[in-house]
């Protein structure tokens, strides 16, 4: 199999199997990349998560565990997989994919609507004896019909066996702003950890901010919360009283006193529908469907603020958990030193806009050949062309100047913001740090459209909310070169027509 490289991405689709082409990279993380596959004749599409092991057994075990977890989960609010196969040192995990053009903004009514679905999905996962352990906006996708899907099960594990016996967990994992404090302190129960993460996600949905950088006493914001639950400053001031009461129960630092999912579902804020035009909404009411992360960006972040200058963030080492193939009850319970700021992803971590189709039936075999895994399922949405799929994303811009000039302008803007851009093969890789001084890396790929240049911004490593804020600041600096929405739409349609002859 020949996989797409950066240079090929700017030319034409690359064959993946006899009938399927790789047309672009959707996301990447510590294990590998997520590619978009399009059927050459029917133009149906799937995503494939490509995880390379390079002889490292722990990586293969972790990849198999994720595939097996997904195979055992079938729910409206959980991402579904089509199957997977292993070839040499690489595992290919095939997942649903679709995309639609979004707007930005989340009214409080929509936050309630999606939070209900998030709780329903987590409740189902827990009912199967599985805990996610890395819930965050980047891992929550919004499907056609505004159906929420939980993704990224790379850190999931079984906490309850078939006899109903639960075990304590010890592996420290997750993403620091969303991690429950007990995860960093010692053995912990599974369900309260995911409930805590849901609470932080709800704050991000409601106000577009995070309450703290990490759940440790070294973080002043968290230390203040853990001692007094003070709501007089920070994002708490922007939250209505009733959801604030719910958040206080969810973000109880004592896991034994933390509210349960059953009680969350009965809470007053979730039992009464809130209209989308209720006071306190953030942004506009969008009927489009896309990645939840794209809604979790506050209005304040759209202003062009002070530049963030590059420095060397702390370096961490990562040790992967061990497992036994598809034996989901086995996990290494030692406490390795874990890079909890690192990124783990499912299809796909770094998509800014992702539309998923309805639940698929997973194969019961341990591996699936491409001819089986890539069956054309009747619920897959049709797309005009392969390039048309790539342009339907929030973090992309159309320029009315040439390709070389477009890349040069982006490079200049990055330098002006104190970031370090590196150019190669019609692509810019930008290294910087986020608001928490952790590594933030994103890539800007340039595509020649008939009458304009498409610049696709894609997160490679780091926090999704900070990436969105950085993109908005760059967009403000580059506004003089950006085509208006109507012109960009015409450019997209024109390119779609010309691309049809390529596929």
C-alpha cells in the first residue's frame, strides 16, 4: 500500500487499494495519522487511522485494545468502526467519516442538548464495564442530525468484568485540564473520572474557557476551587445558576461524594428543555454539524491579542500500557510516568469539522480485509469530489493571491506572532506553545484551486482550543488576503468540477 505524503497531497489522490484512494490527511497524533479514503467510482468515503508499531509491542497492544473496545460498543452516541486489519508493523482501523460546513457558536440550549447526549454515551460505555479516561471536546464529534458521538478510545480500559466485579485503576492518563484530581494521586474508581471530565467539557461548551490548567494544588485556579468552590471569578461568573449548581456536584474533588450519572440525568438543568435563543447564549445558533471543539471557543479568543512567543516546554516521557490482544480485561496496573499533556486520537483527533453517519455493524472477526472493511454501507453520505471533502472545515481559508505568496504571507504572520514556521512542499509546519506553555504544533497545507488558493490549517499536537484561538488570530492578521465567503464557495465548486476528472 502506498500512503499519501505531503507532496502528493497537493497533486492528486493516491491509490490505497484497488478501488480506494487516499485524498488527504485528517489528523495525526503520537501513534500515526488519520487519512481520508474515497471510493474511486462511487465517491463514498471512510477514514482510516494508521498506527505504525516499528517493532514496539506495547504500541501494537494499545492499538489492538482500541480496536477491540470499539468493536464491543454499539450506541447512537459512540463512534462506530467498520473493522481493522494488520499488515506488517501497521494497524489500519477503518471508521465512518462525513463532513459538512459549519458556523461558530453554541447557545445554552444546544449546550444542554449535547450534554444530555454526552451523558447518555458515557452511561452506555460504563454499562459495558468500560471507561474512556480521555474525554475532552476534541474527542466529541457531532454527527448529521446533531447526534453527538464519543470518539478516541486509545486510553479506554475495562473496569468491571462479566461477573460485575469492579477494580481500581492506577494508570495515569488523559489530558490535564480535563483529568480528575484523583487520577494523579493514586488508585481511582473508573466512573467518577469520566463524570469529572464531562463537567469540564460542559464548562467549555457554556463559556468557551477552561477552569484550570491542571487539577493540582500548584495550579492556583484549581487550588482555590478545591478549597472553597469559589465561583466569583473566571469562567464561573458567566454560567447560569442552575447549570452552575450541577457543575459544583460534578466537579466535587471527593470522588465518593461526586454526583452519579443517574443523578445527573435527573438534575433540574437537564429535565427541562432550554430554547436555543435563551439569554446567555454564546455566538450564533448553528444548524450545521461539526466537531464539538469548534463550538468551544469564546468570543474573547477572536480578538487579536498579544503574541505568544516560542519557548521550550517541559518534556515528558510516555510509556504505553500493555494488553493481551483483544482480552479487554487485562491491563498493566503499574503507575508509569505518563505524558498527560500528550495527545491520543481516534478518528480523527484533529478534524475541526467532522460529520459522522449512523451506527455501523462491526465485523466479529479479529481482522478485516480491505474488501470486507470497505463495503459500501447504504447510510454513507455522497460527496461531489475528494477535494470537496477537504474544504468543508472550519480552519481553512481561501486566498486571492498566488500559492507562493499565500504561503509567504502565512509565514510572515506566524513570525509576527512569535511562532516558528518551517516551509516544505507547499506546506508550513508551525511550532509554538499554547497558553499553558505546552507544545502546540500545527500544519498549513496549500492547495491550488482554479481561481484561488485553499489554505488548510490542521492541528498536529497540542490543545484544540488553543489551536482554534491561534487560527483566529492568524485569520485576523491575514484578513486582507482572504476571499469573501461567496467567492470562496464559488472557488470550491469550480475546483470540485475540475477534480471530478481526476478521480
